[in-house]
C-alpha cells in the first residue's frame, strides 16, 4: 500500500516505482561486494506468483482462511494494523504518524490457532530465535494472546499485487505474498530437488522491526501449510545516525554510495561489521569510520603488510624456507573461536580473533628486528612465519574485507580461490613462490 501511494504521489505506476527502487538495491549489492546466487522479486510472475497462490490454497485446505468485515487503525509505514495500546499519543511509535482508520471486508488467517504449537517449538529450541532477548520478546508476545491477521485487501483500495485465488475482488496482502518469496526462490513450485536441498533454511536474517511477522505470522503459515520451519532466525538491529533511526524528514540519512566512494568498500564493510553490534542498534558517524581506518586498517593491517613484503623484497623477493615457531601456544584456538563466533553471528568477536594475529605479527617484527638480523636461517624463518600468518589472516578477514584479502593473497603469489576455510592449515605457503609488494591497502584519512 505504501508503494502504491508513493508511486501515485510522483506520477508513476506502482510497477515503475518499484522497478526504479530495485535498480538502486541491485547497485548497492554489487558495489558492497555482496555475494548472492539469485535475486528474486515478488513481482516475478513465473516463480513467485504461483508459489504465493499455492500457499494460499494450502492455508484454505487447512481451514485457516476465512472472510469477515474488519475495522481498525492501520499504519501504512509499518504495513500493519496497530492496537490502541501500541499507540503513543495516538501515533505510531515507529513512524510518528496517525494510523488510517480502515473498514472493509477481507480474508483473515487463523493465526490464533497456532499459539501453543509455535510457542512450544520456540521453547524447545526446534525453532531458534537469536539473540535470546528477541526469543523472549516473541514468547511474551505469543503468551499475551495472538489474534487472527488480515490477509487480503479489497481491490478498490489496493489494486496492485497478486490476486486472491478464486476471488478477483481481493488482492493478496503482504504476508502471504512477501513471506512466501523465501520458497519461490528455491523452487517450491517448479524444482522439487532444489527445494529439498535448500529447505528447511539454515537461517533467516532479518531486521528487528519485522521480527513478529517472521517469528509468528510466517512460522504459523508454514505450520498451516505443512512445511518444516527454518532452523534459525537471526534478528539484527538498526544502523542509527545521531542516535536515532535514519529518516529523510529528520535529515540524518547516511548515503552508502557517498560513504563507499569516500572511504572505499572494504573500509565501509569493516566499520559496519566491526563497530555495529550484530544484534543491537549501532550509531554510524564519519568521525568513527575515519578513526578506524587510520588506526586499524592503515595503521595495523596495512602497515603490517607493507613492512613484511618490503622485507621479503629486500631479501630475494620469494617465500623463504621456514618452519612454524611463532604463536604455538595461541594459534590452536584462534580458528576454533573464530568459527564459533561466526556461527553465532558475533562478527565483532570474529574480527577480533583475526586482529589478534595482526597485533602479534606487528609486535613480532618489532621484537625480532629482521632488518638487523645477520643469521640467514633465522631471518628466513622469521619471514616465512610472517608471510604464512598473513596468508591465514587474509582468509579470516575475507568475509569482512574481500577486496583487501584478495590483494594480500595476490601479493603473496596466490589467488582468490586459495581463500578457503580448509586452507587455514599451517605450512601451505610454498617456498620459492614469487612475492611482490603491491599498492598500499588503506590510506590514512586526513
């Protein structure tokens, strides 16, 4: 509904409006160097529309779709009805606007029917919601009493969307439409083998403002349709600006394209993943990103790579012979803890594990002073340890800063395909490999 209204305000069709918005989303995915093997939209009539209509019919077969007249306060920004107790001074607390009073006949989904079953699955850990505070929030919400939810709109008020099967007067509303797109993208109606490979999903990764829709409505829909629930639901917070949610009306919006152009994509990714808590809100400031670039990226990592490769260039320009004699007591737990942190979406902690190596390597150079070393065998061993740990560090940092990791690998005479979890094993860097110092990874911000 909000897309339809926004399109009308600027004199475009709704389809044109969302097409334009999609271009910027695709551009951002590309410029942020985010890997994805598909991109599906709910306007996809070949894959998505048949899926949404099949799920609708499944809900009908379960006796969970019925029609009734309804009257309530509706927030277009939230795309949901808001109860009296949720309002703050008569306004939606999230959008600070007065909801519309809506009265019409719609189809409803029997959400209330699944209260007990859903709560039991969450409590048993069969459906895991992360972090724990979001799990507790949903259990509390279910215990307060679920009410059935509107699943369609009269075509006279919403003329854009998927028609309700067997009733041309109604348009399928956002829940049965948007949420089923998880199934559309993996072949639910057209590729059984692909669907069975990818479902149940290992993880759904969502923002906190759509937690109830996913944890409650979506889960109940799946139960009604006889489909297994996803294994995990991870809920992240907001990236705030000036301590508040970004809003054009407040003038505190951060343009990612501007920031990436100014600081580089790897620095931007590093800052967001290291400084913004995965499960909570975090504030974005340009002062903070500049400090992180100067201290962590240019000062710690970039300087380390430059120093090591400069030393190797001055001593033959190839990987020397060497054996592992560095960090023996501590290396064992670094990949193990890193993997655990990644599995729990604690990205700050995972980066911290990689940065332990960076810090120790910088200290190791300062302590051993290889530029003064007269013992050639000892010098070779020091350089080999430095190079091998740079290789390992580049693998650990790859999910966060892929461009920088690839550049480090290339300077070590390796390729992007060498960045694999299995390659964290010690000693894979072969002596005699040509090493070449490249451009500075990160420049300091003045």
